DNA sequence: ATACAATGTAGAGTAAACTCTATGTCAAGA
DNA sequence: TCTTGACATAGAGTTTACTCTACATTGTAT
């Protein structure tokens, strides 16, 4: 299947402006039809979903750009891309660990509040 | 103990400019000495560490501002502050869950790469 | 033929959270 | 006394990632 930018925007939940911006930043390169309109494919769809995953886990656009660049070069860059993902996963792991620690501390604080409020309402 | 802004900057790992910015945004209100210099206390230190925790878990400055405002009003706002923290913890929980899902998918992708590379190097 | 909705480009504007610059004050050491 | 160096304020500039505006084309329904 092929999609116009409007359809693709609905499919991906990314605004039309955002899609054009991503293209400008060389993250996506949809084909064009005879009238210069963008034609997004299912492959583009899978790729955008992956981009969203990278973004949502904190990878900056610049780095996704680098990844996209490697991807465009084909299988010769498989190693390098795997390396990037591996490094990213390690930092994500760390990120999750830190958030869990914060979570524990915040839970403690909530307990502390609960007790303080109890005491206050009694006193 | 009391600290000058320079000392406090080193203690908190927040730049001097950032500390002044936080004050401008009403997050911190250090006392001043006779020459109008800021005097940070140990209480300010604990408070800044807490602000950092909120920030690092994704709470925007505006919301921390609101929390600081309540804090400044004293014990009458304990309930409201606990409510804020509770809501924040729920979203943090969700955030962690999402990240863990992303992590699993990225790990899958890395495995996929590993196999593809193996096949490629053999073929 | 014409209106209109979707699309195209180029470039300006926005929001958040800093970060830096310019300029001035002030206490302490040479 | 003079000169640093830390600090003060006000306001400008930066970065990231969009988001929007202005204006030109194009495809389709009337």
C-alpha cells in the first residue's frame, strides 16, 4: 500500500508538519509521484514506528539521523547499527534503573506525608 | 550551615545561572545577607535535591512551581501536595512500564540484527 | 470553467529549560 | 589605594523539536 501524507499522518499520529520536518532532517525519504506528492509505503510505516520507539526512549534526532544514514547504506552497516542499538539499550537500562530509584524515594515521601497528615488531623 | 551561591552550585551540581533561574521561577528562595548576597541553607539543599528528583522524573518546571508555592504556604497544603505526588507517581509508573516495553522490543531487534549478521558473514 | 481541499516549499514562530552577556557592586588581599 | 574575584541584576541568546504561516500547485467534484 501507498499513502499520501495526510493518510500517513493519521496512520502514524504524527502531524503533517512533523512528517515534513522529519524528511527535512533526513529521517524519512518517501517516494514522490508524478506530481511531486509524497508516497509513503508500508516499509516507511514500520520505519517511522521504529523512529518513534527510539525517540520515546530518549534518543535525540541527531542520533536517529545517524542511524537513518547507516540504514540507507544497506547491509554493510548492520554491525554499526547493532552497536548503536546496543549502546542505546544500555543507557535505557540505566535510565529505567534510575527512574525506579526515584520512584521508591517518592513513594517514601508520600508515606511520610500520609503519616504527617494523620498526626495533624488528630492533633 | 550556610552557603554562598558558588558553594551551593558545587554542592548541587547546578550552575550558578541555573540557581538564579530557579529562584527567578520561584522554585528556591534563599535568604540574603546584609550585602544582598544569597545564603543557602541545608534545608535549601534538601529541597533542591527533591526538585531534581521531580525534574528527573519528568515533572515540568511549571508544576514544580505549583508544588513550591504550596510548600511555601505550610502544613495547610499537605493534602494537596500529597495528591500531586501521588498523581506524579502514577504517571511515573506508567512511564517506567512503557520504557520496559520499548526495551523488550529493542532487545528483539538487536537479536534480529545478530542473526542477520551471522547469516551474512556465512553467506 | 471554477471552486476547493490537499499538497508543495521556504522560512518564521513557539515552548521549555537553560546559558550567557553586559554592566555594576563590594569585600579582601597586595 | 588598587585590583581581583565572587556576586548582583536585567535581558539577550541557545538548543531541541517541533508547529505554523504565507503563498504556489494540483486533482477532483460541480
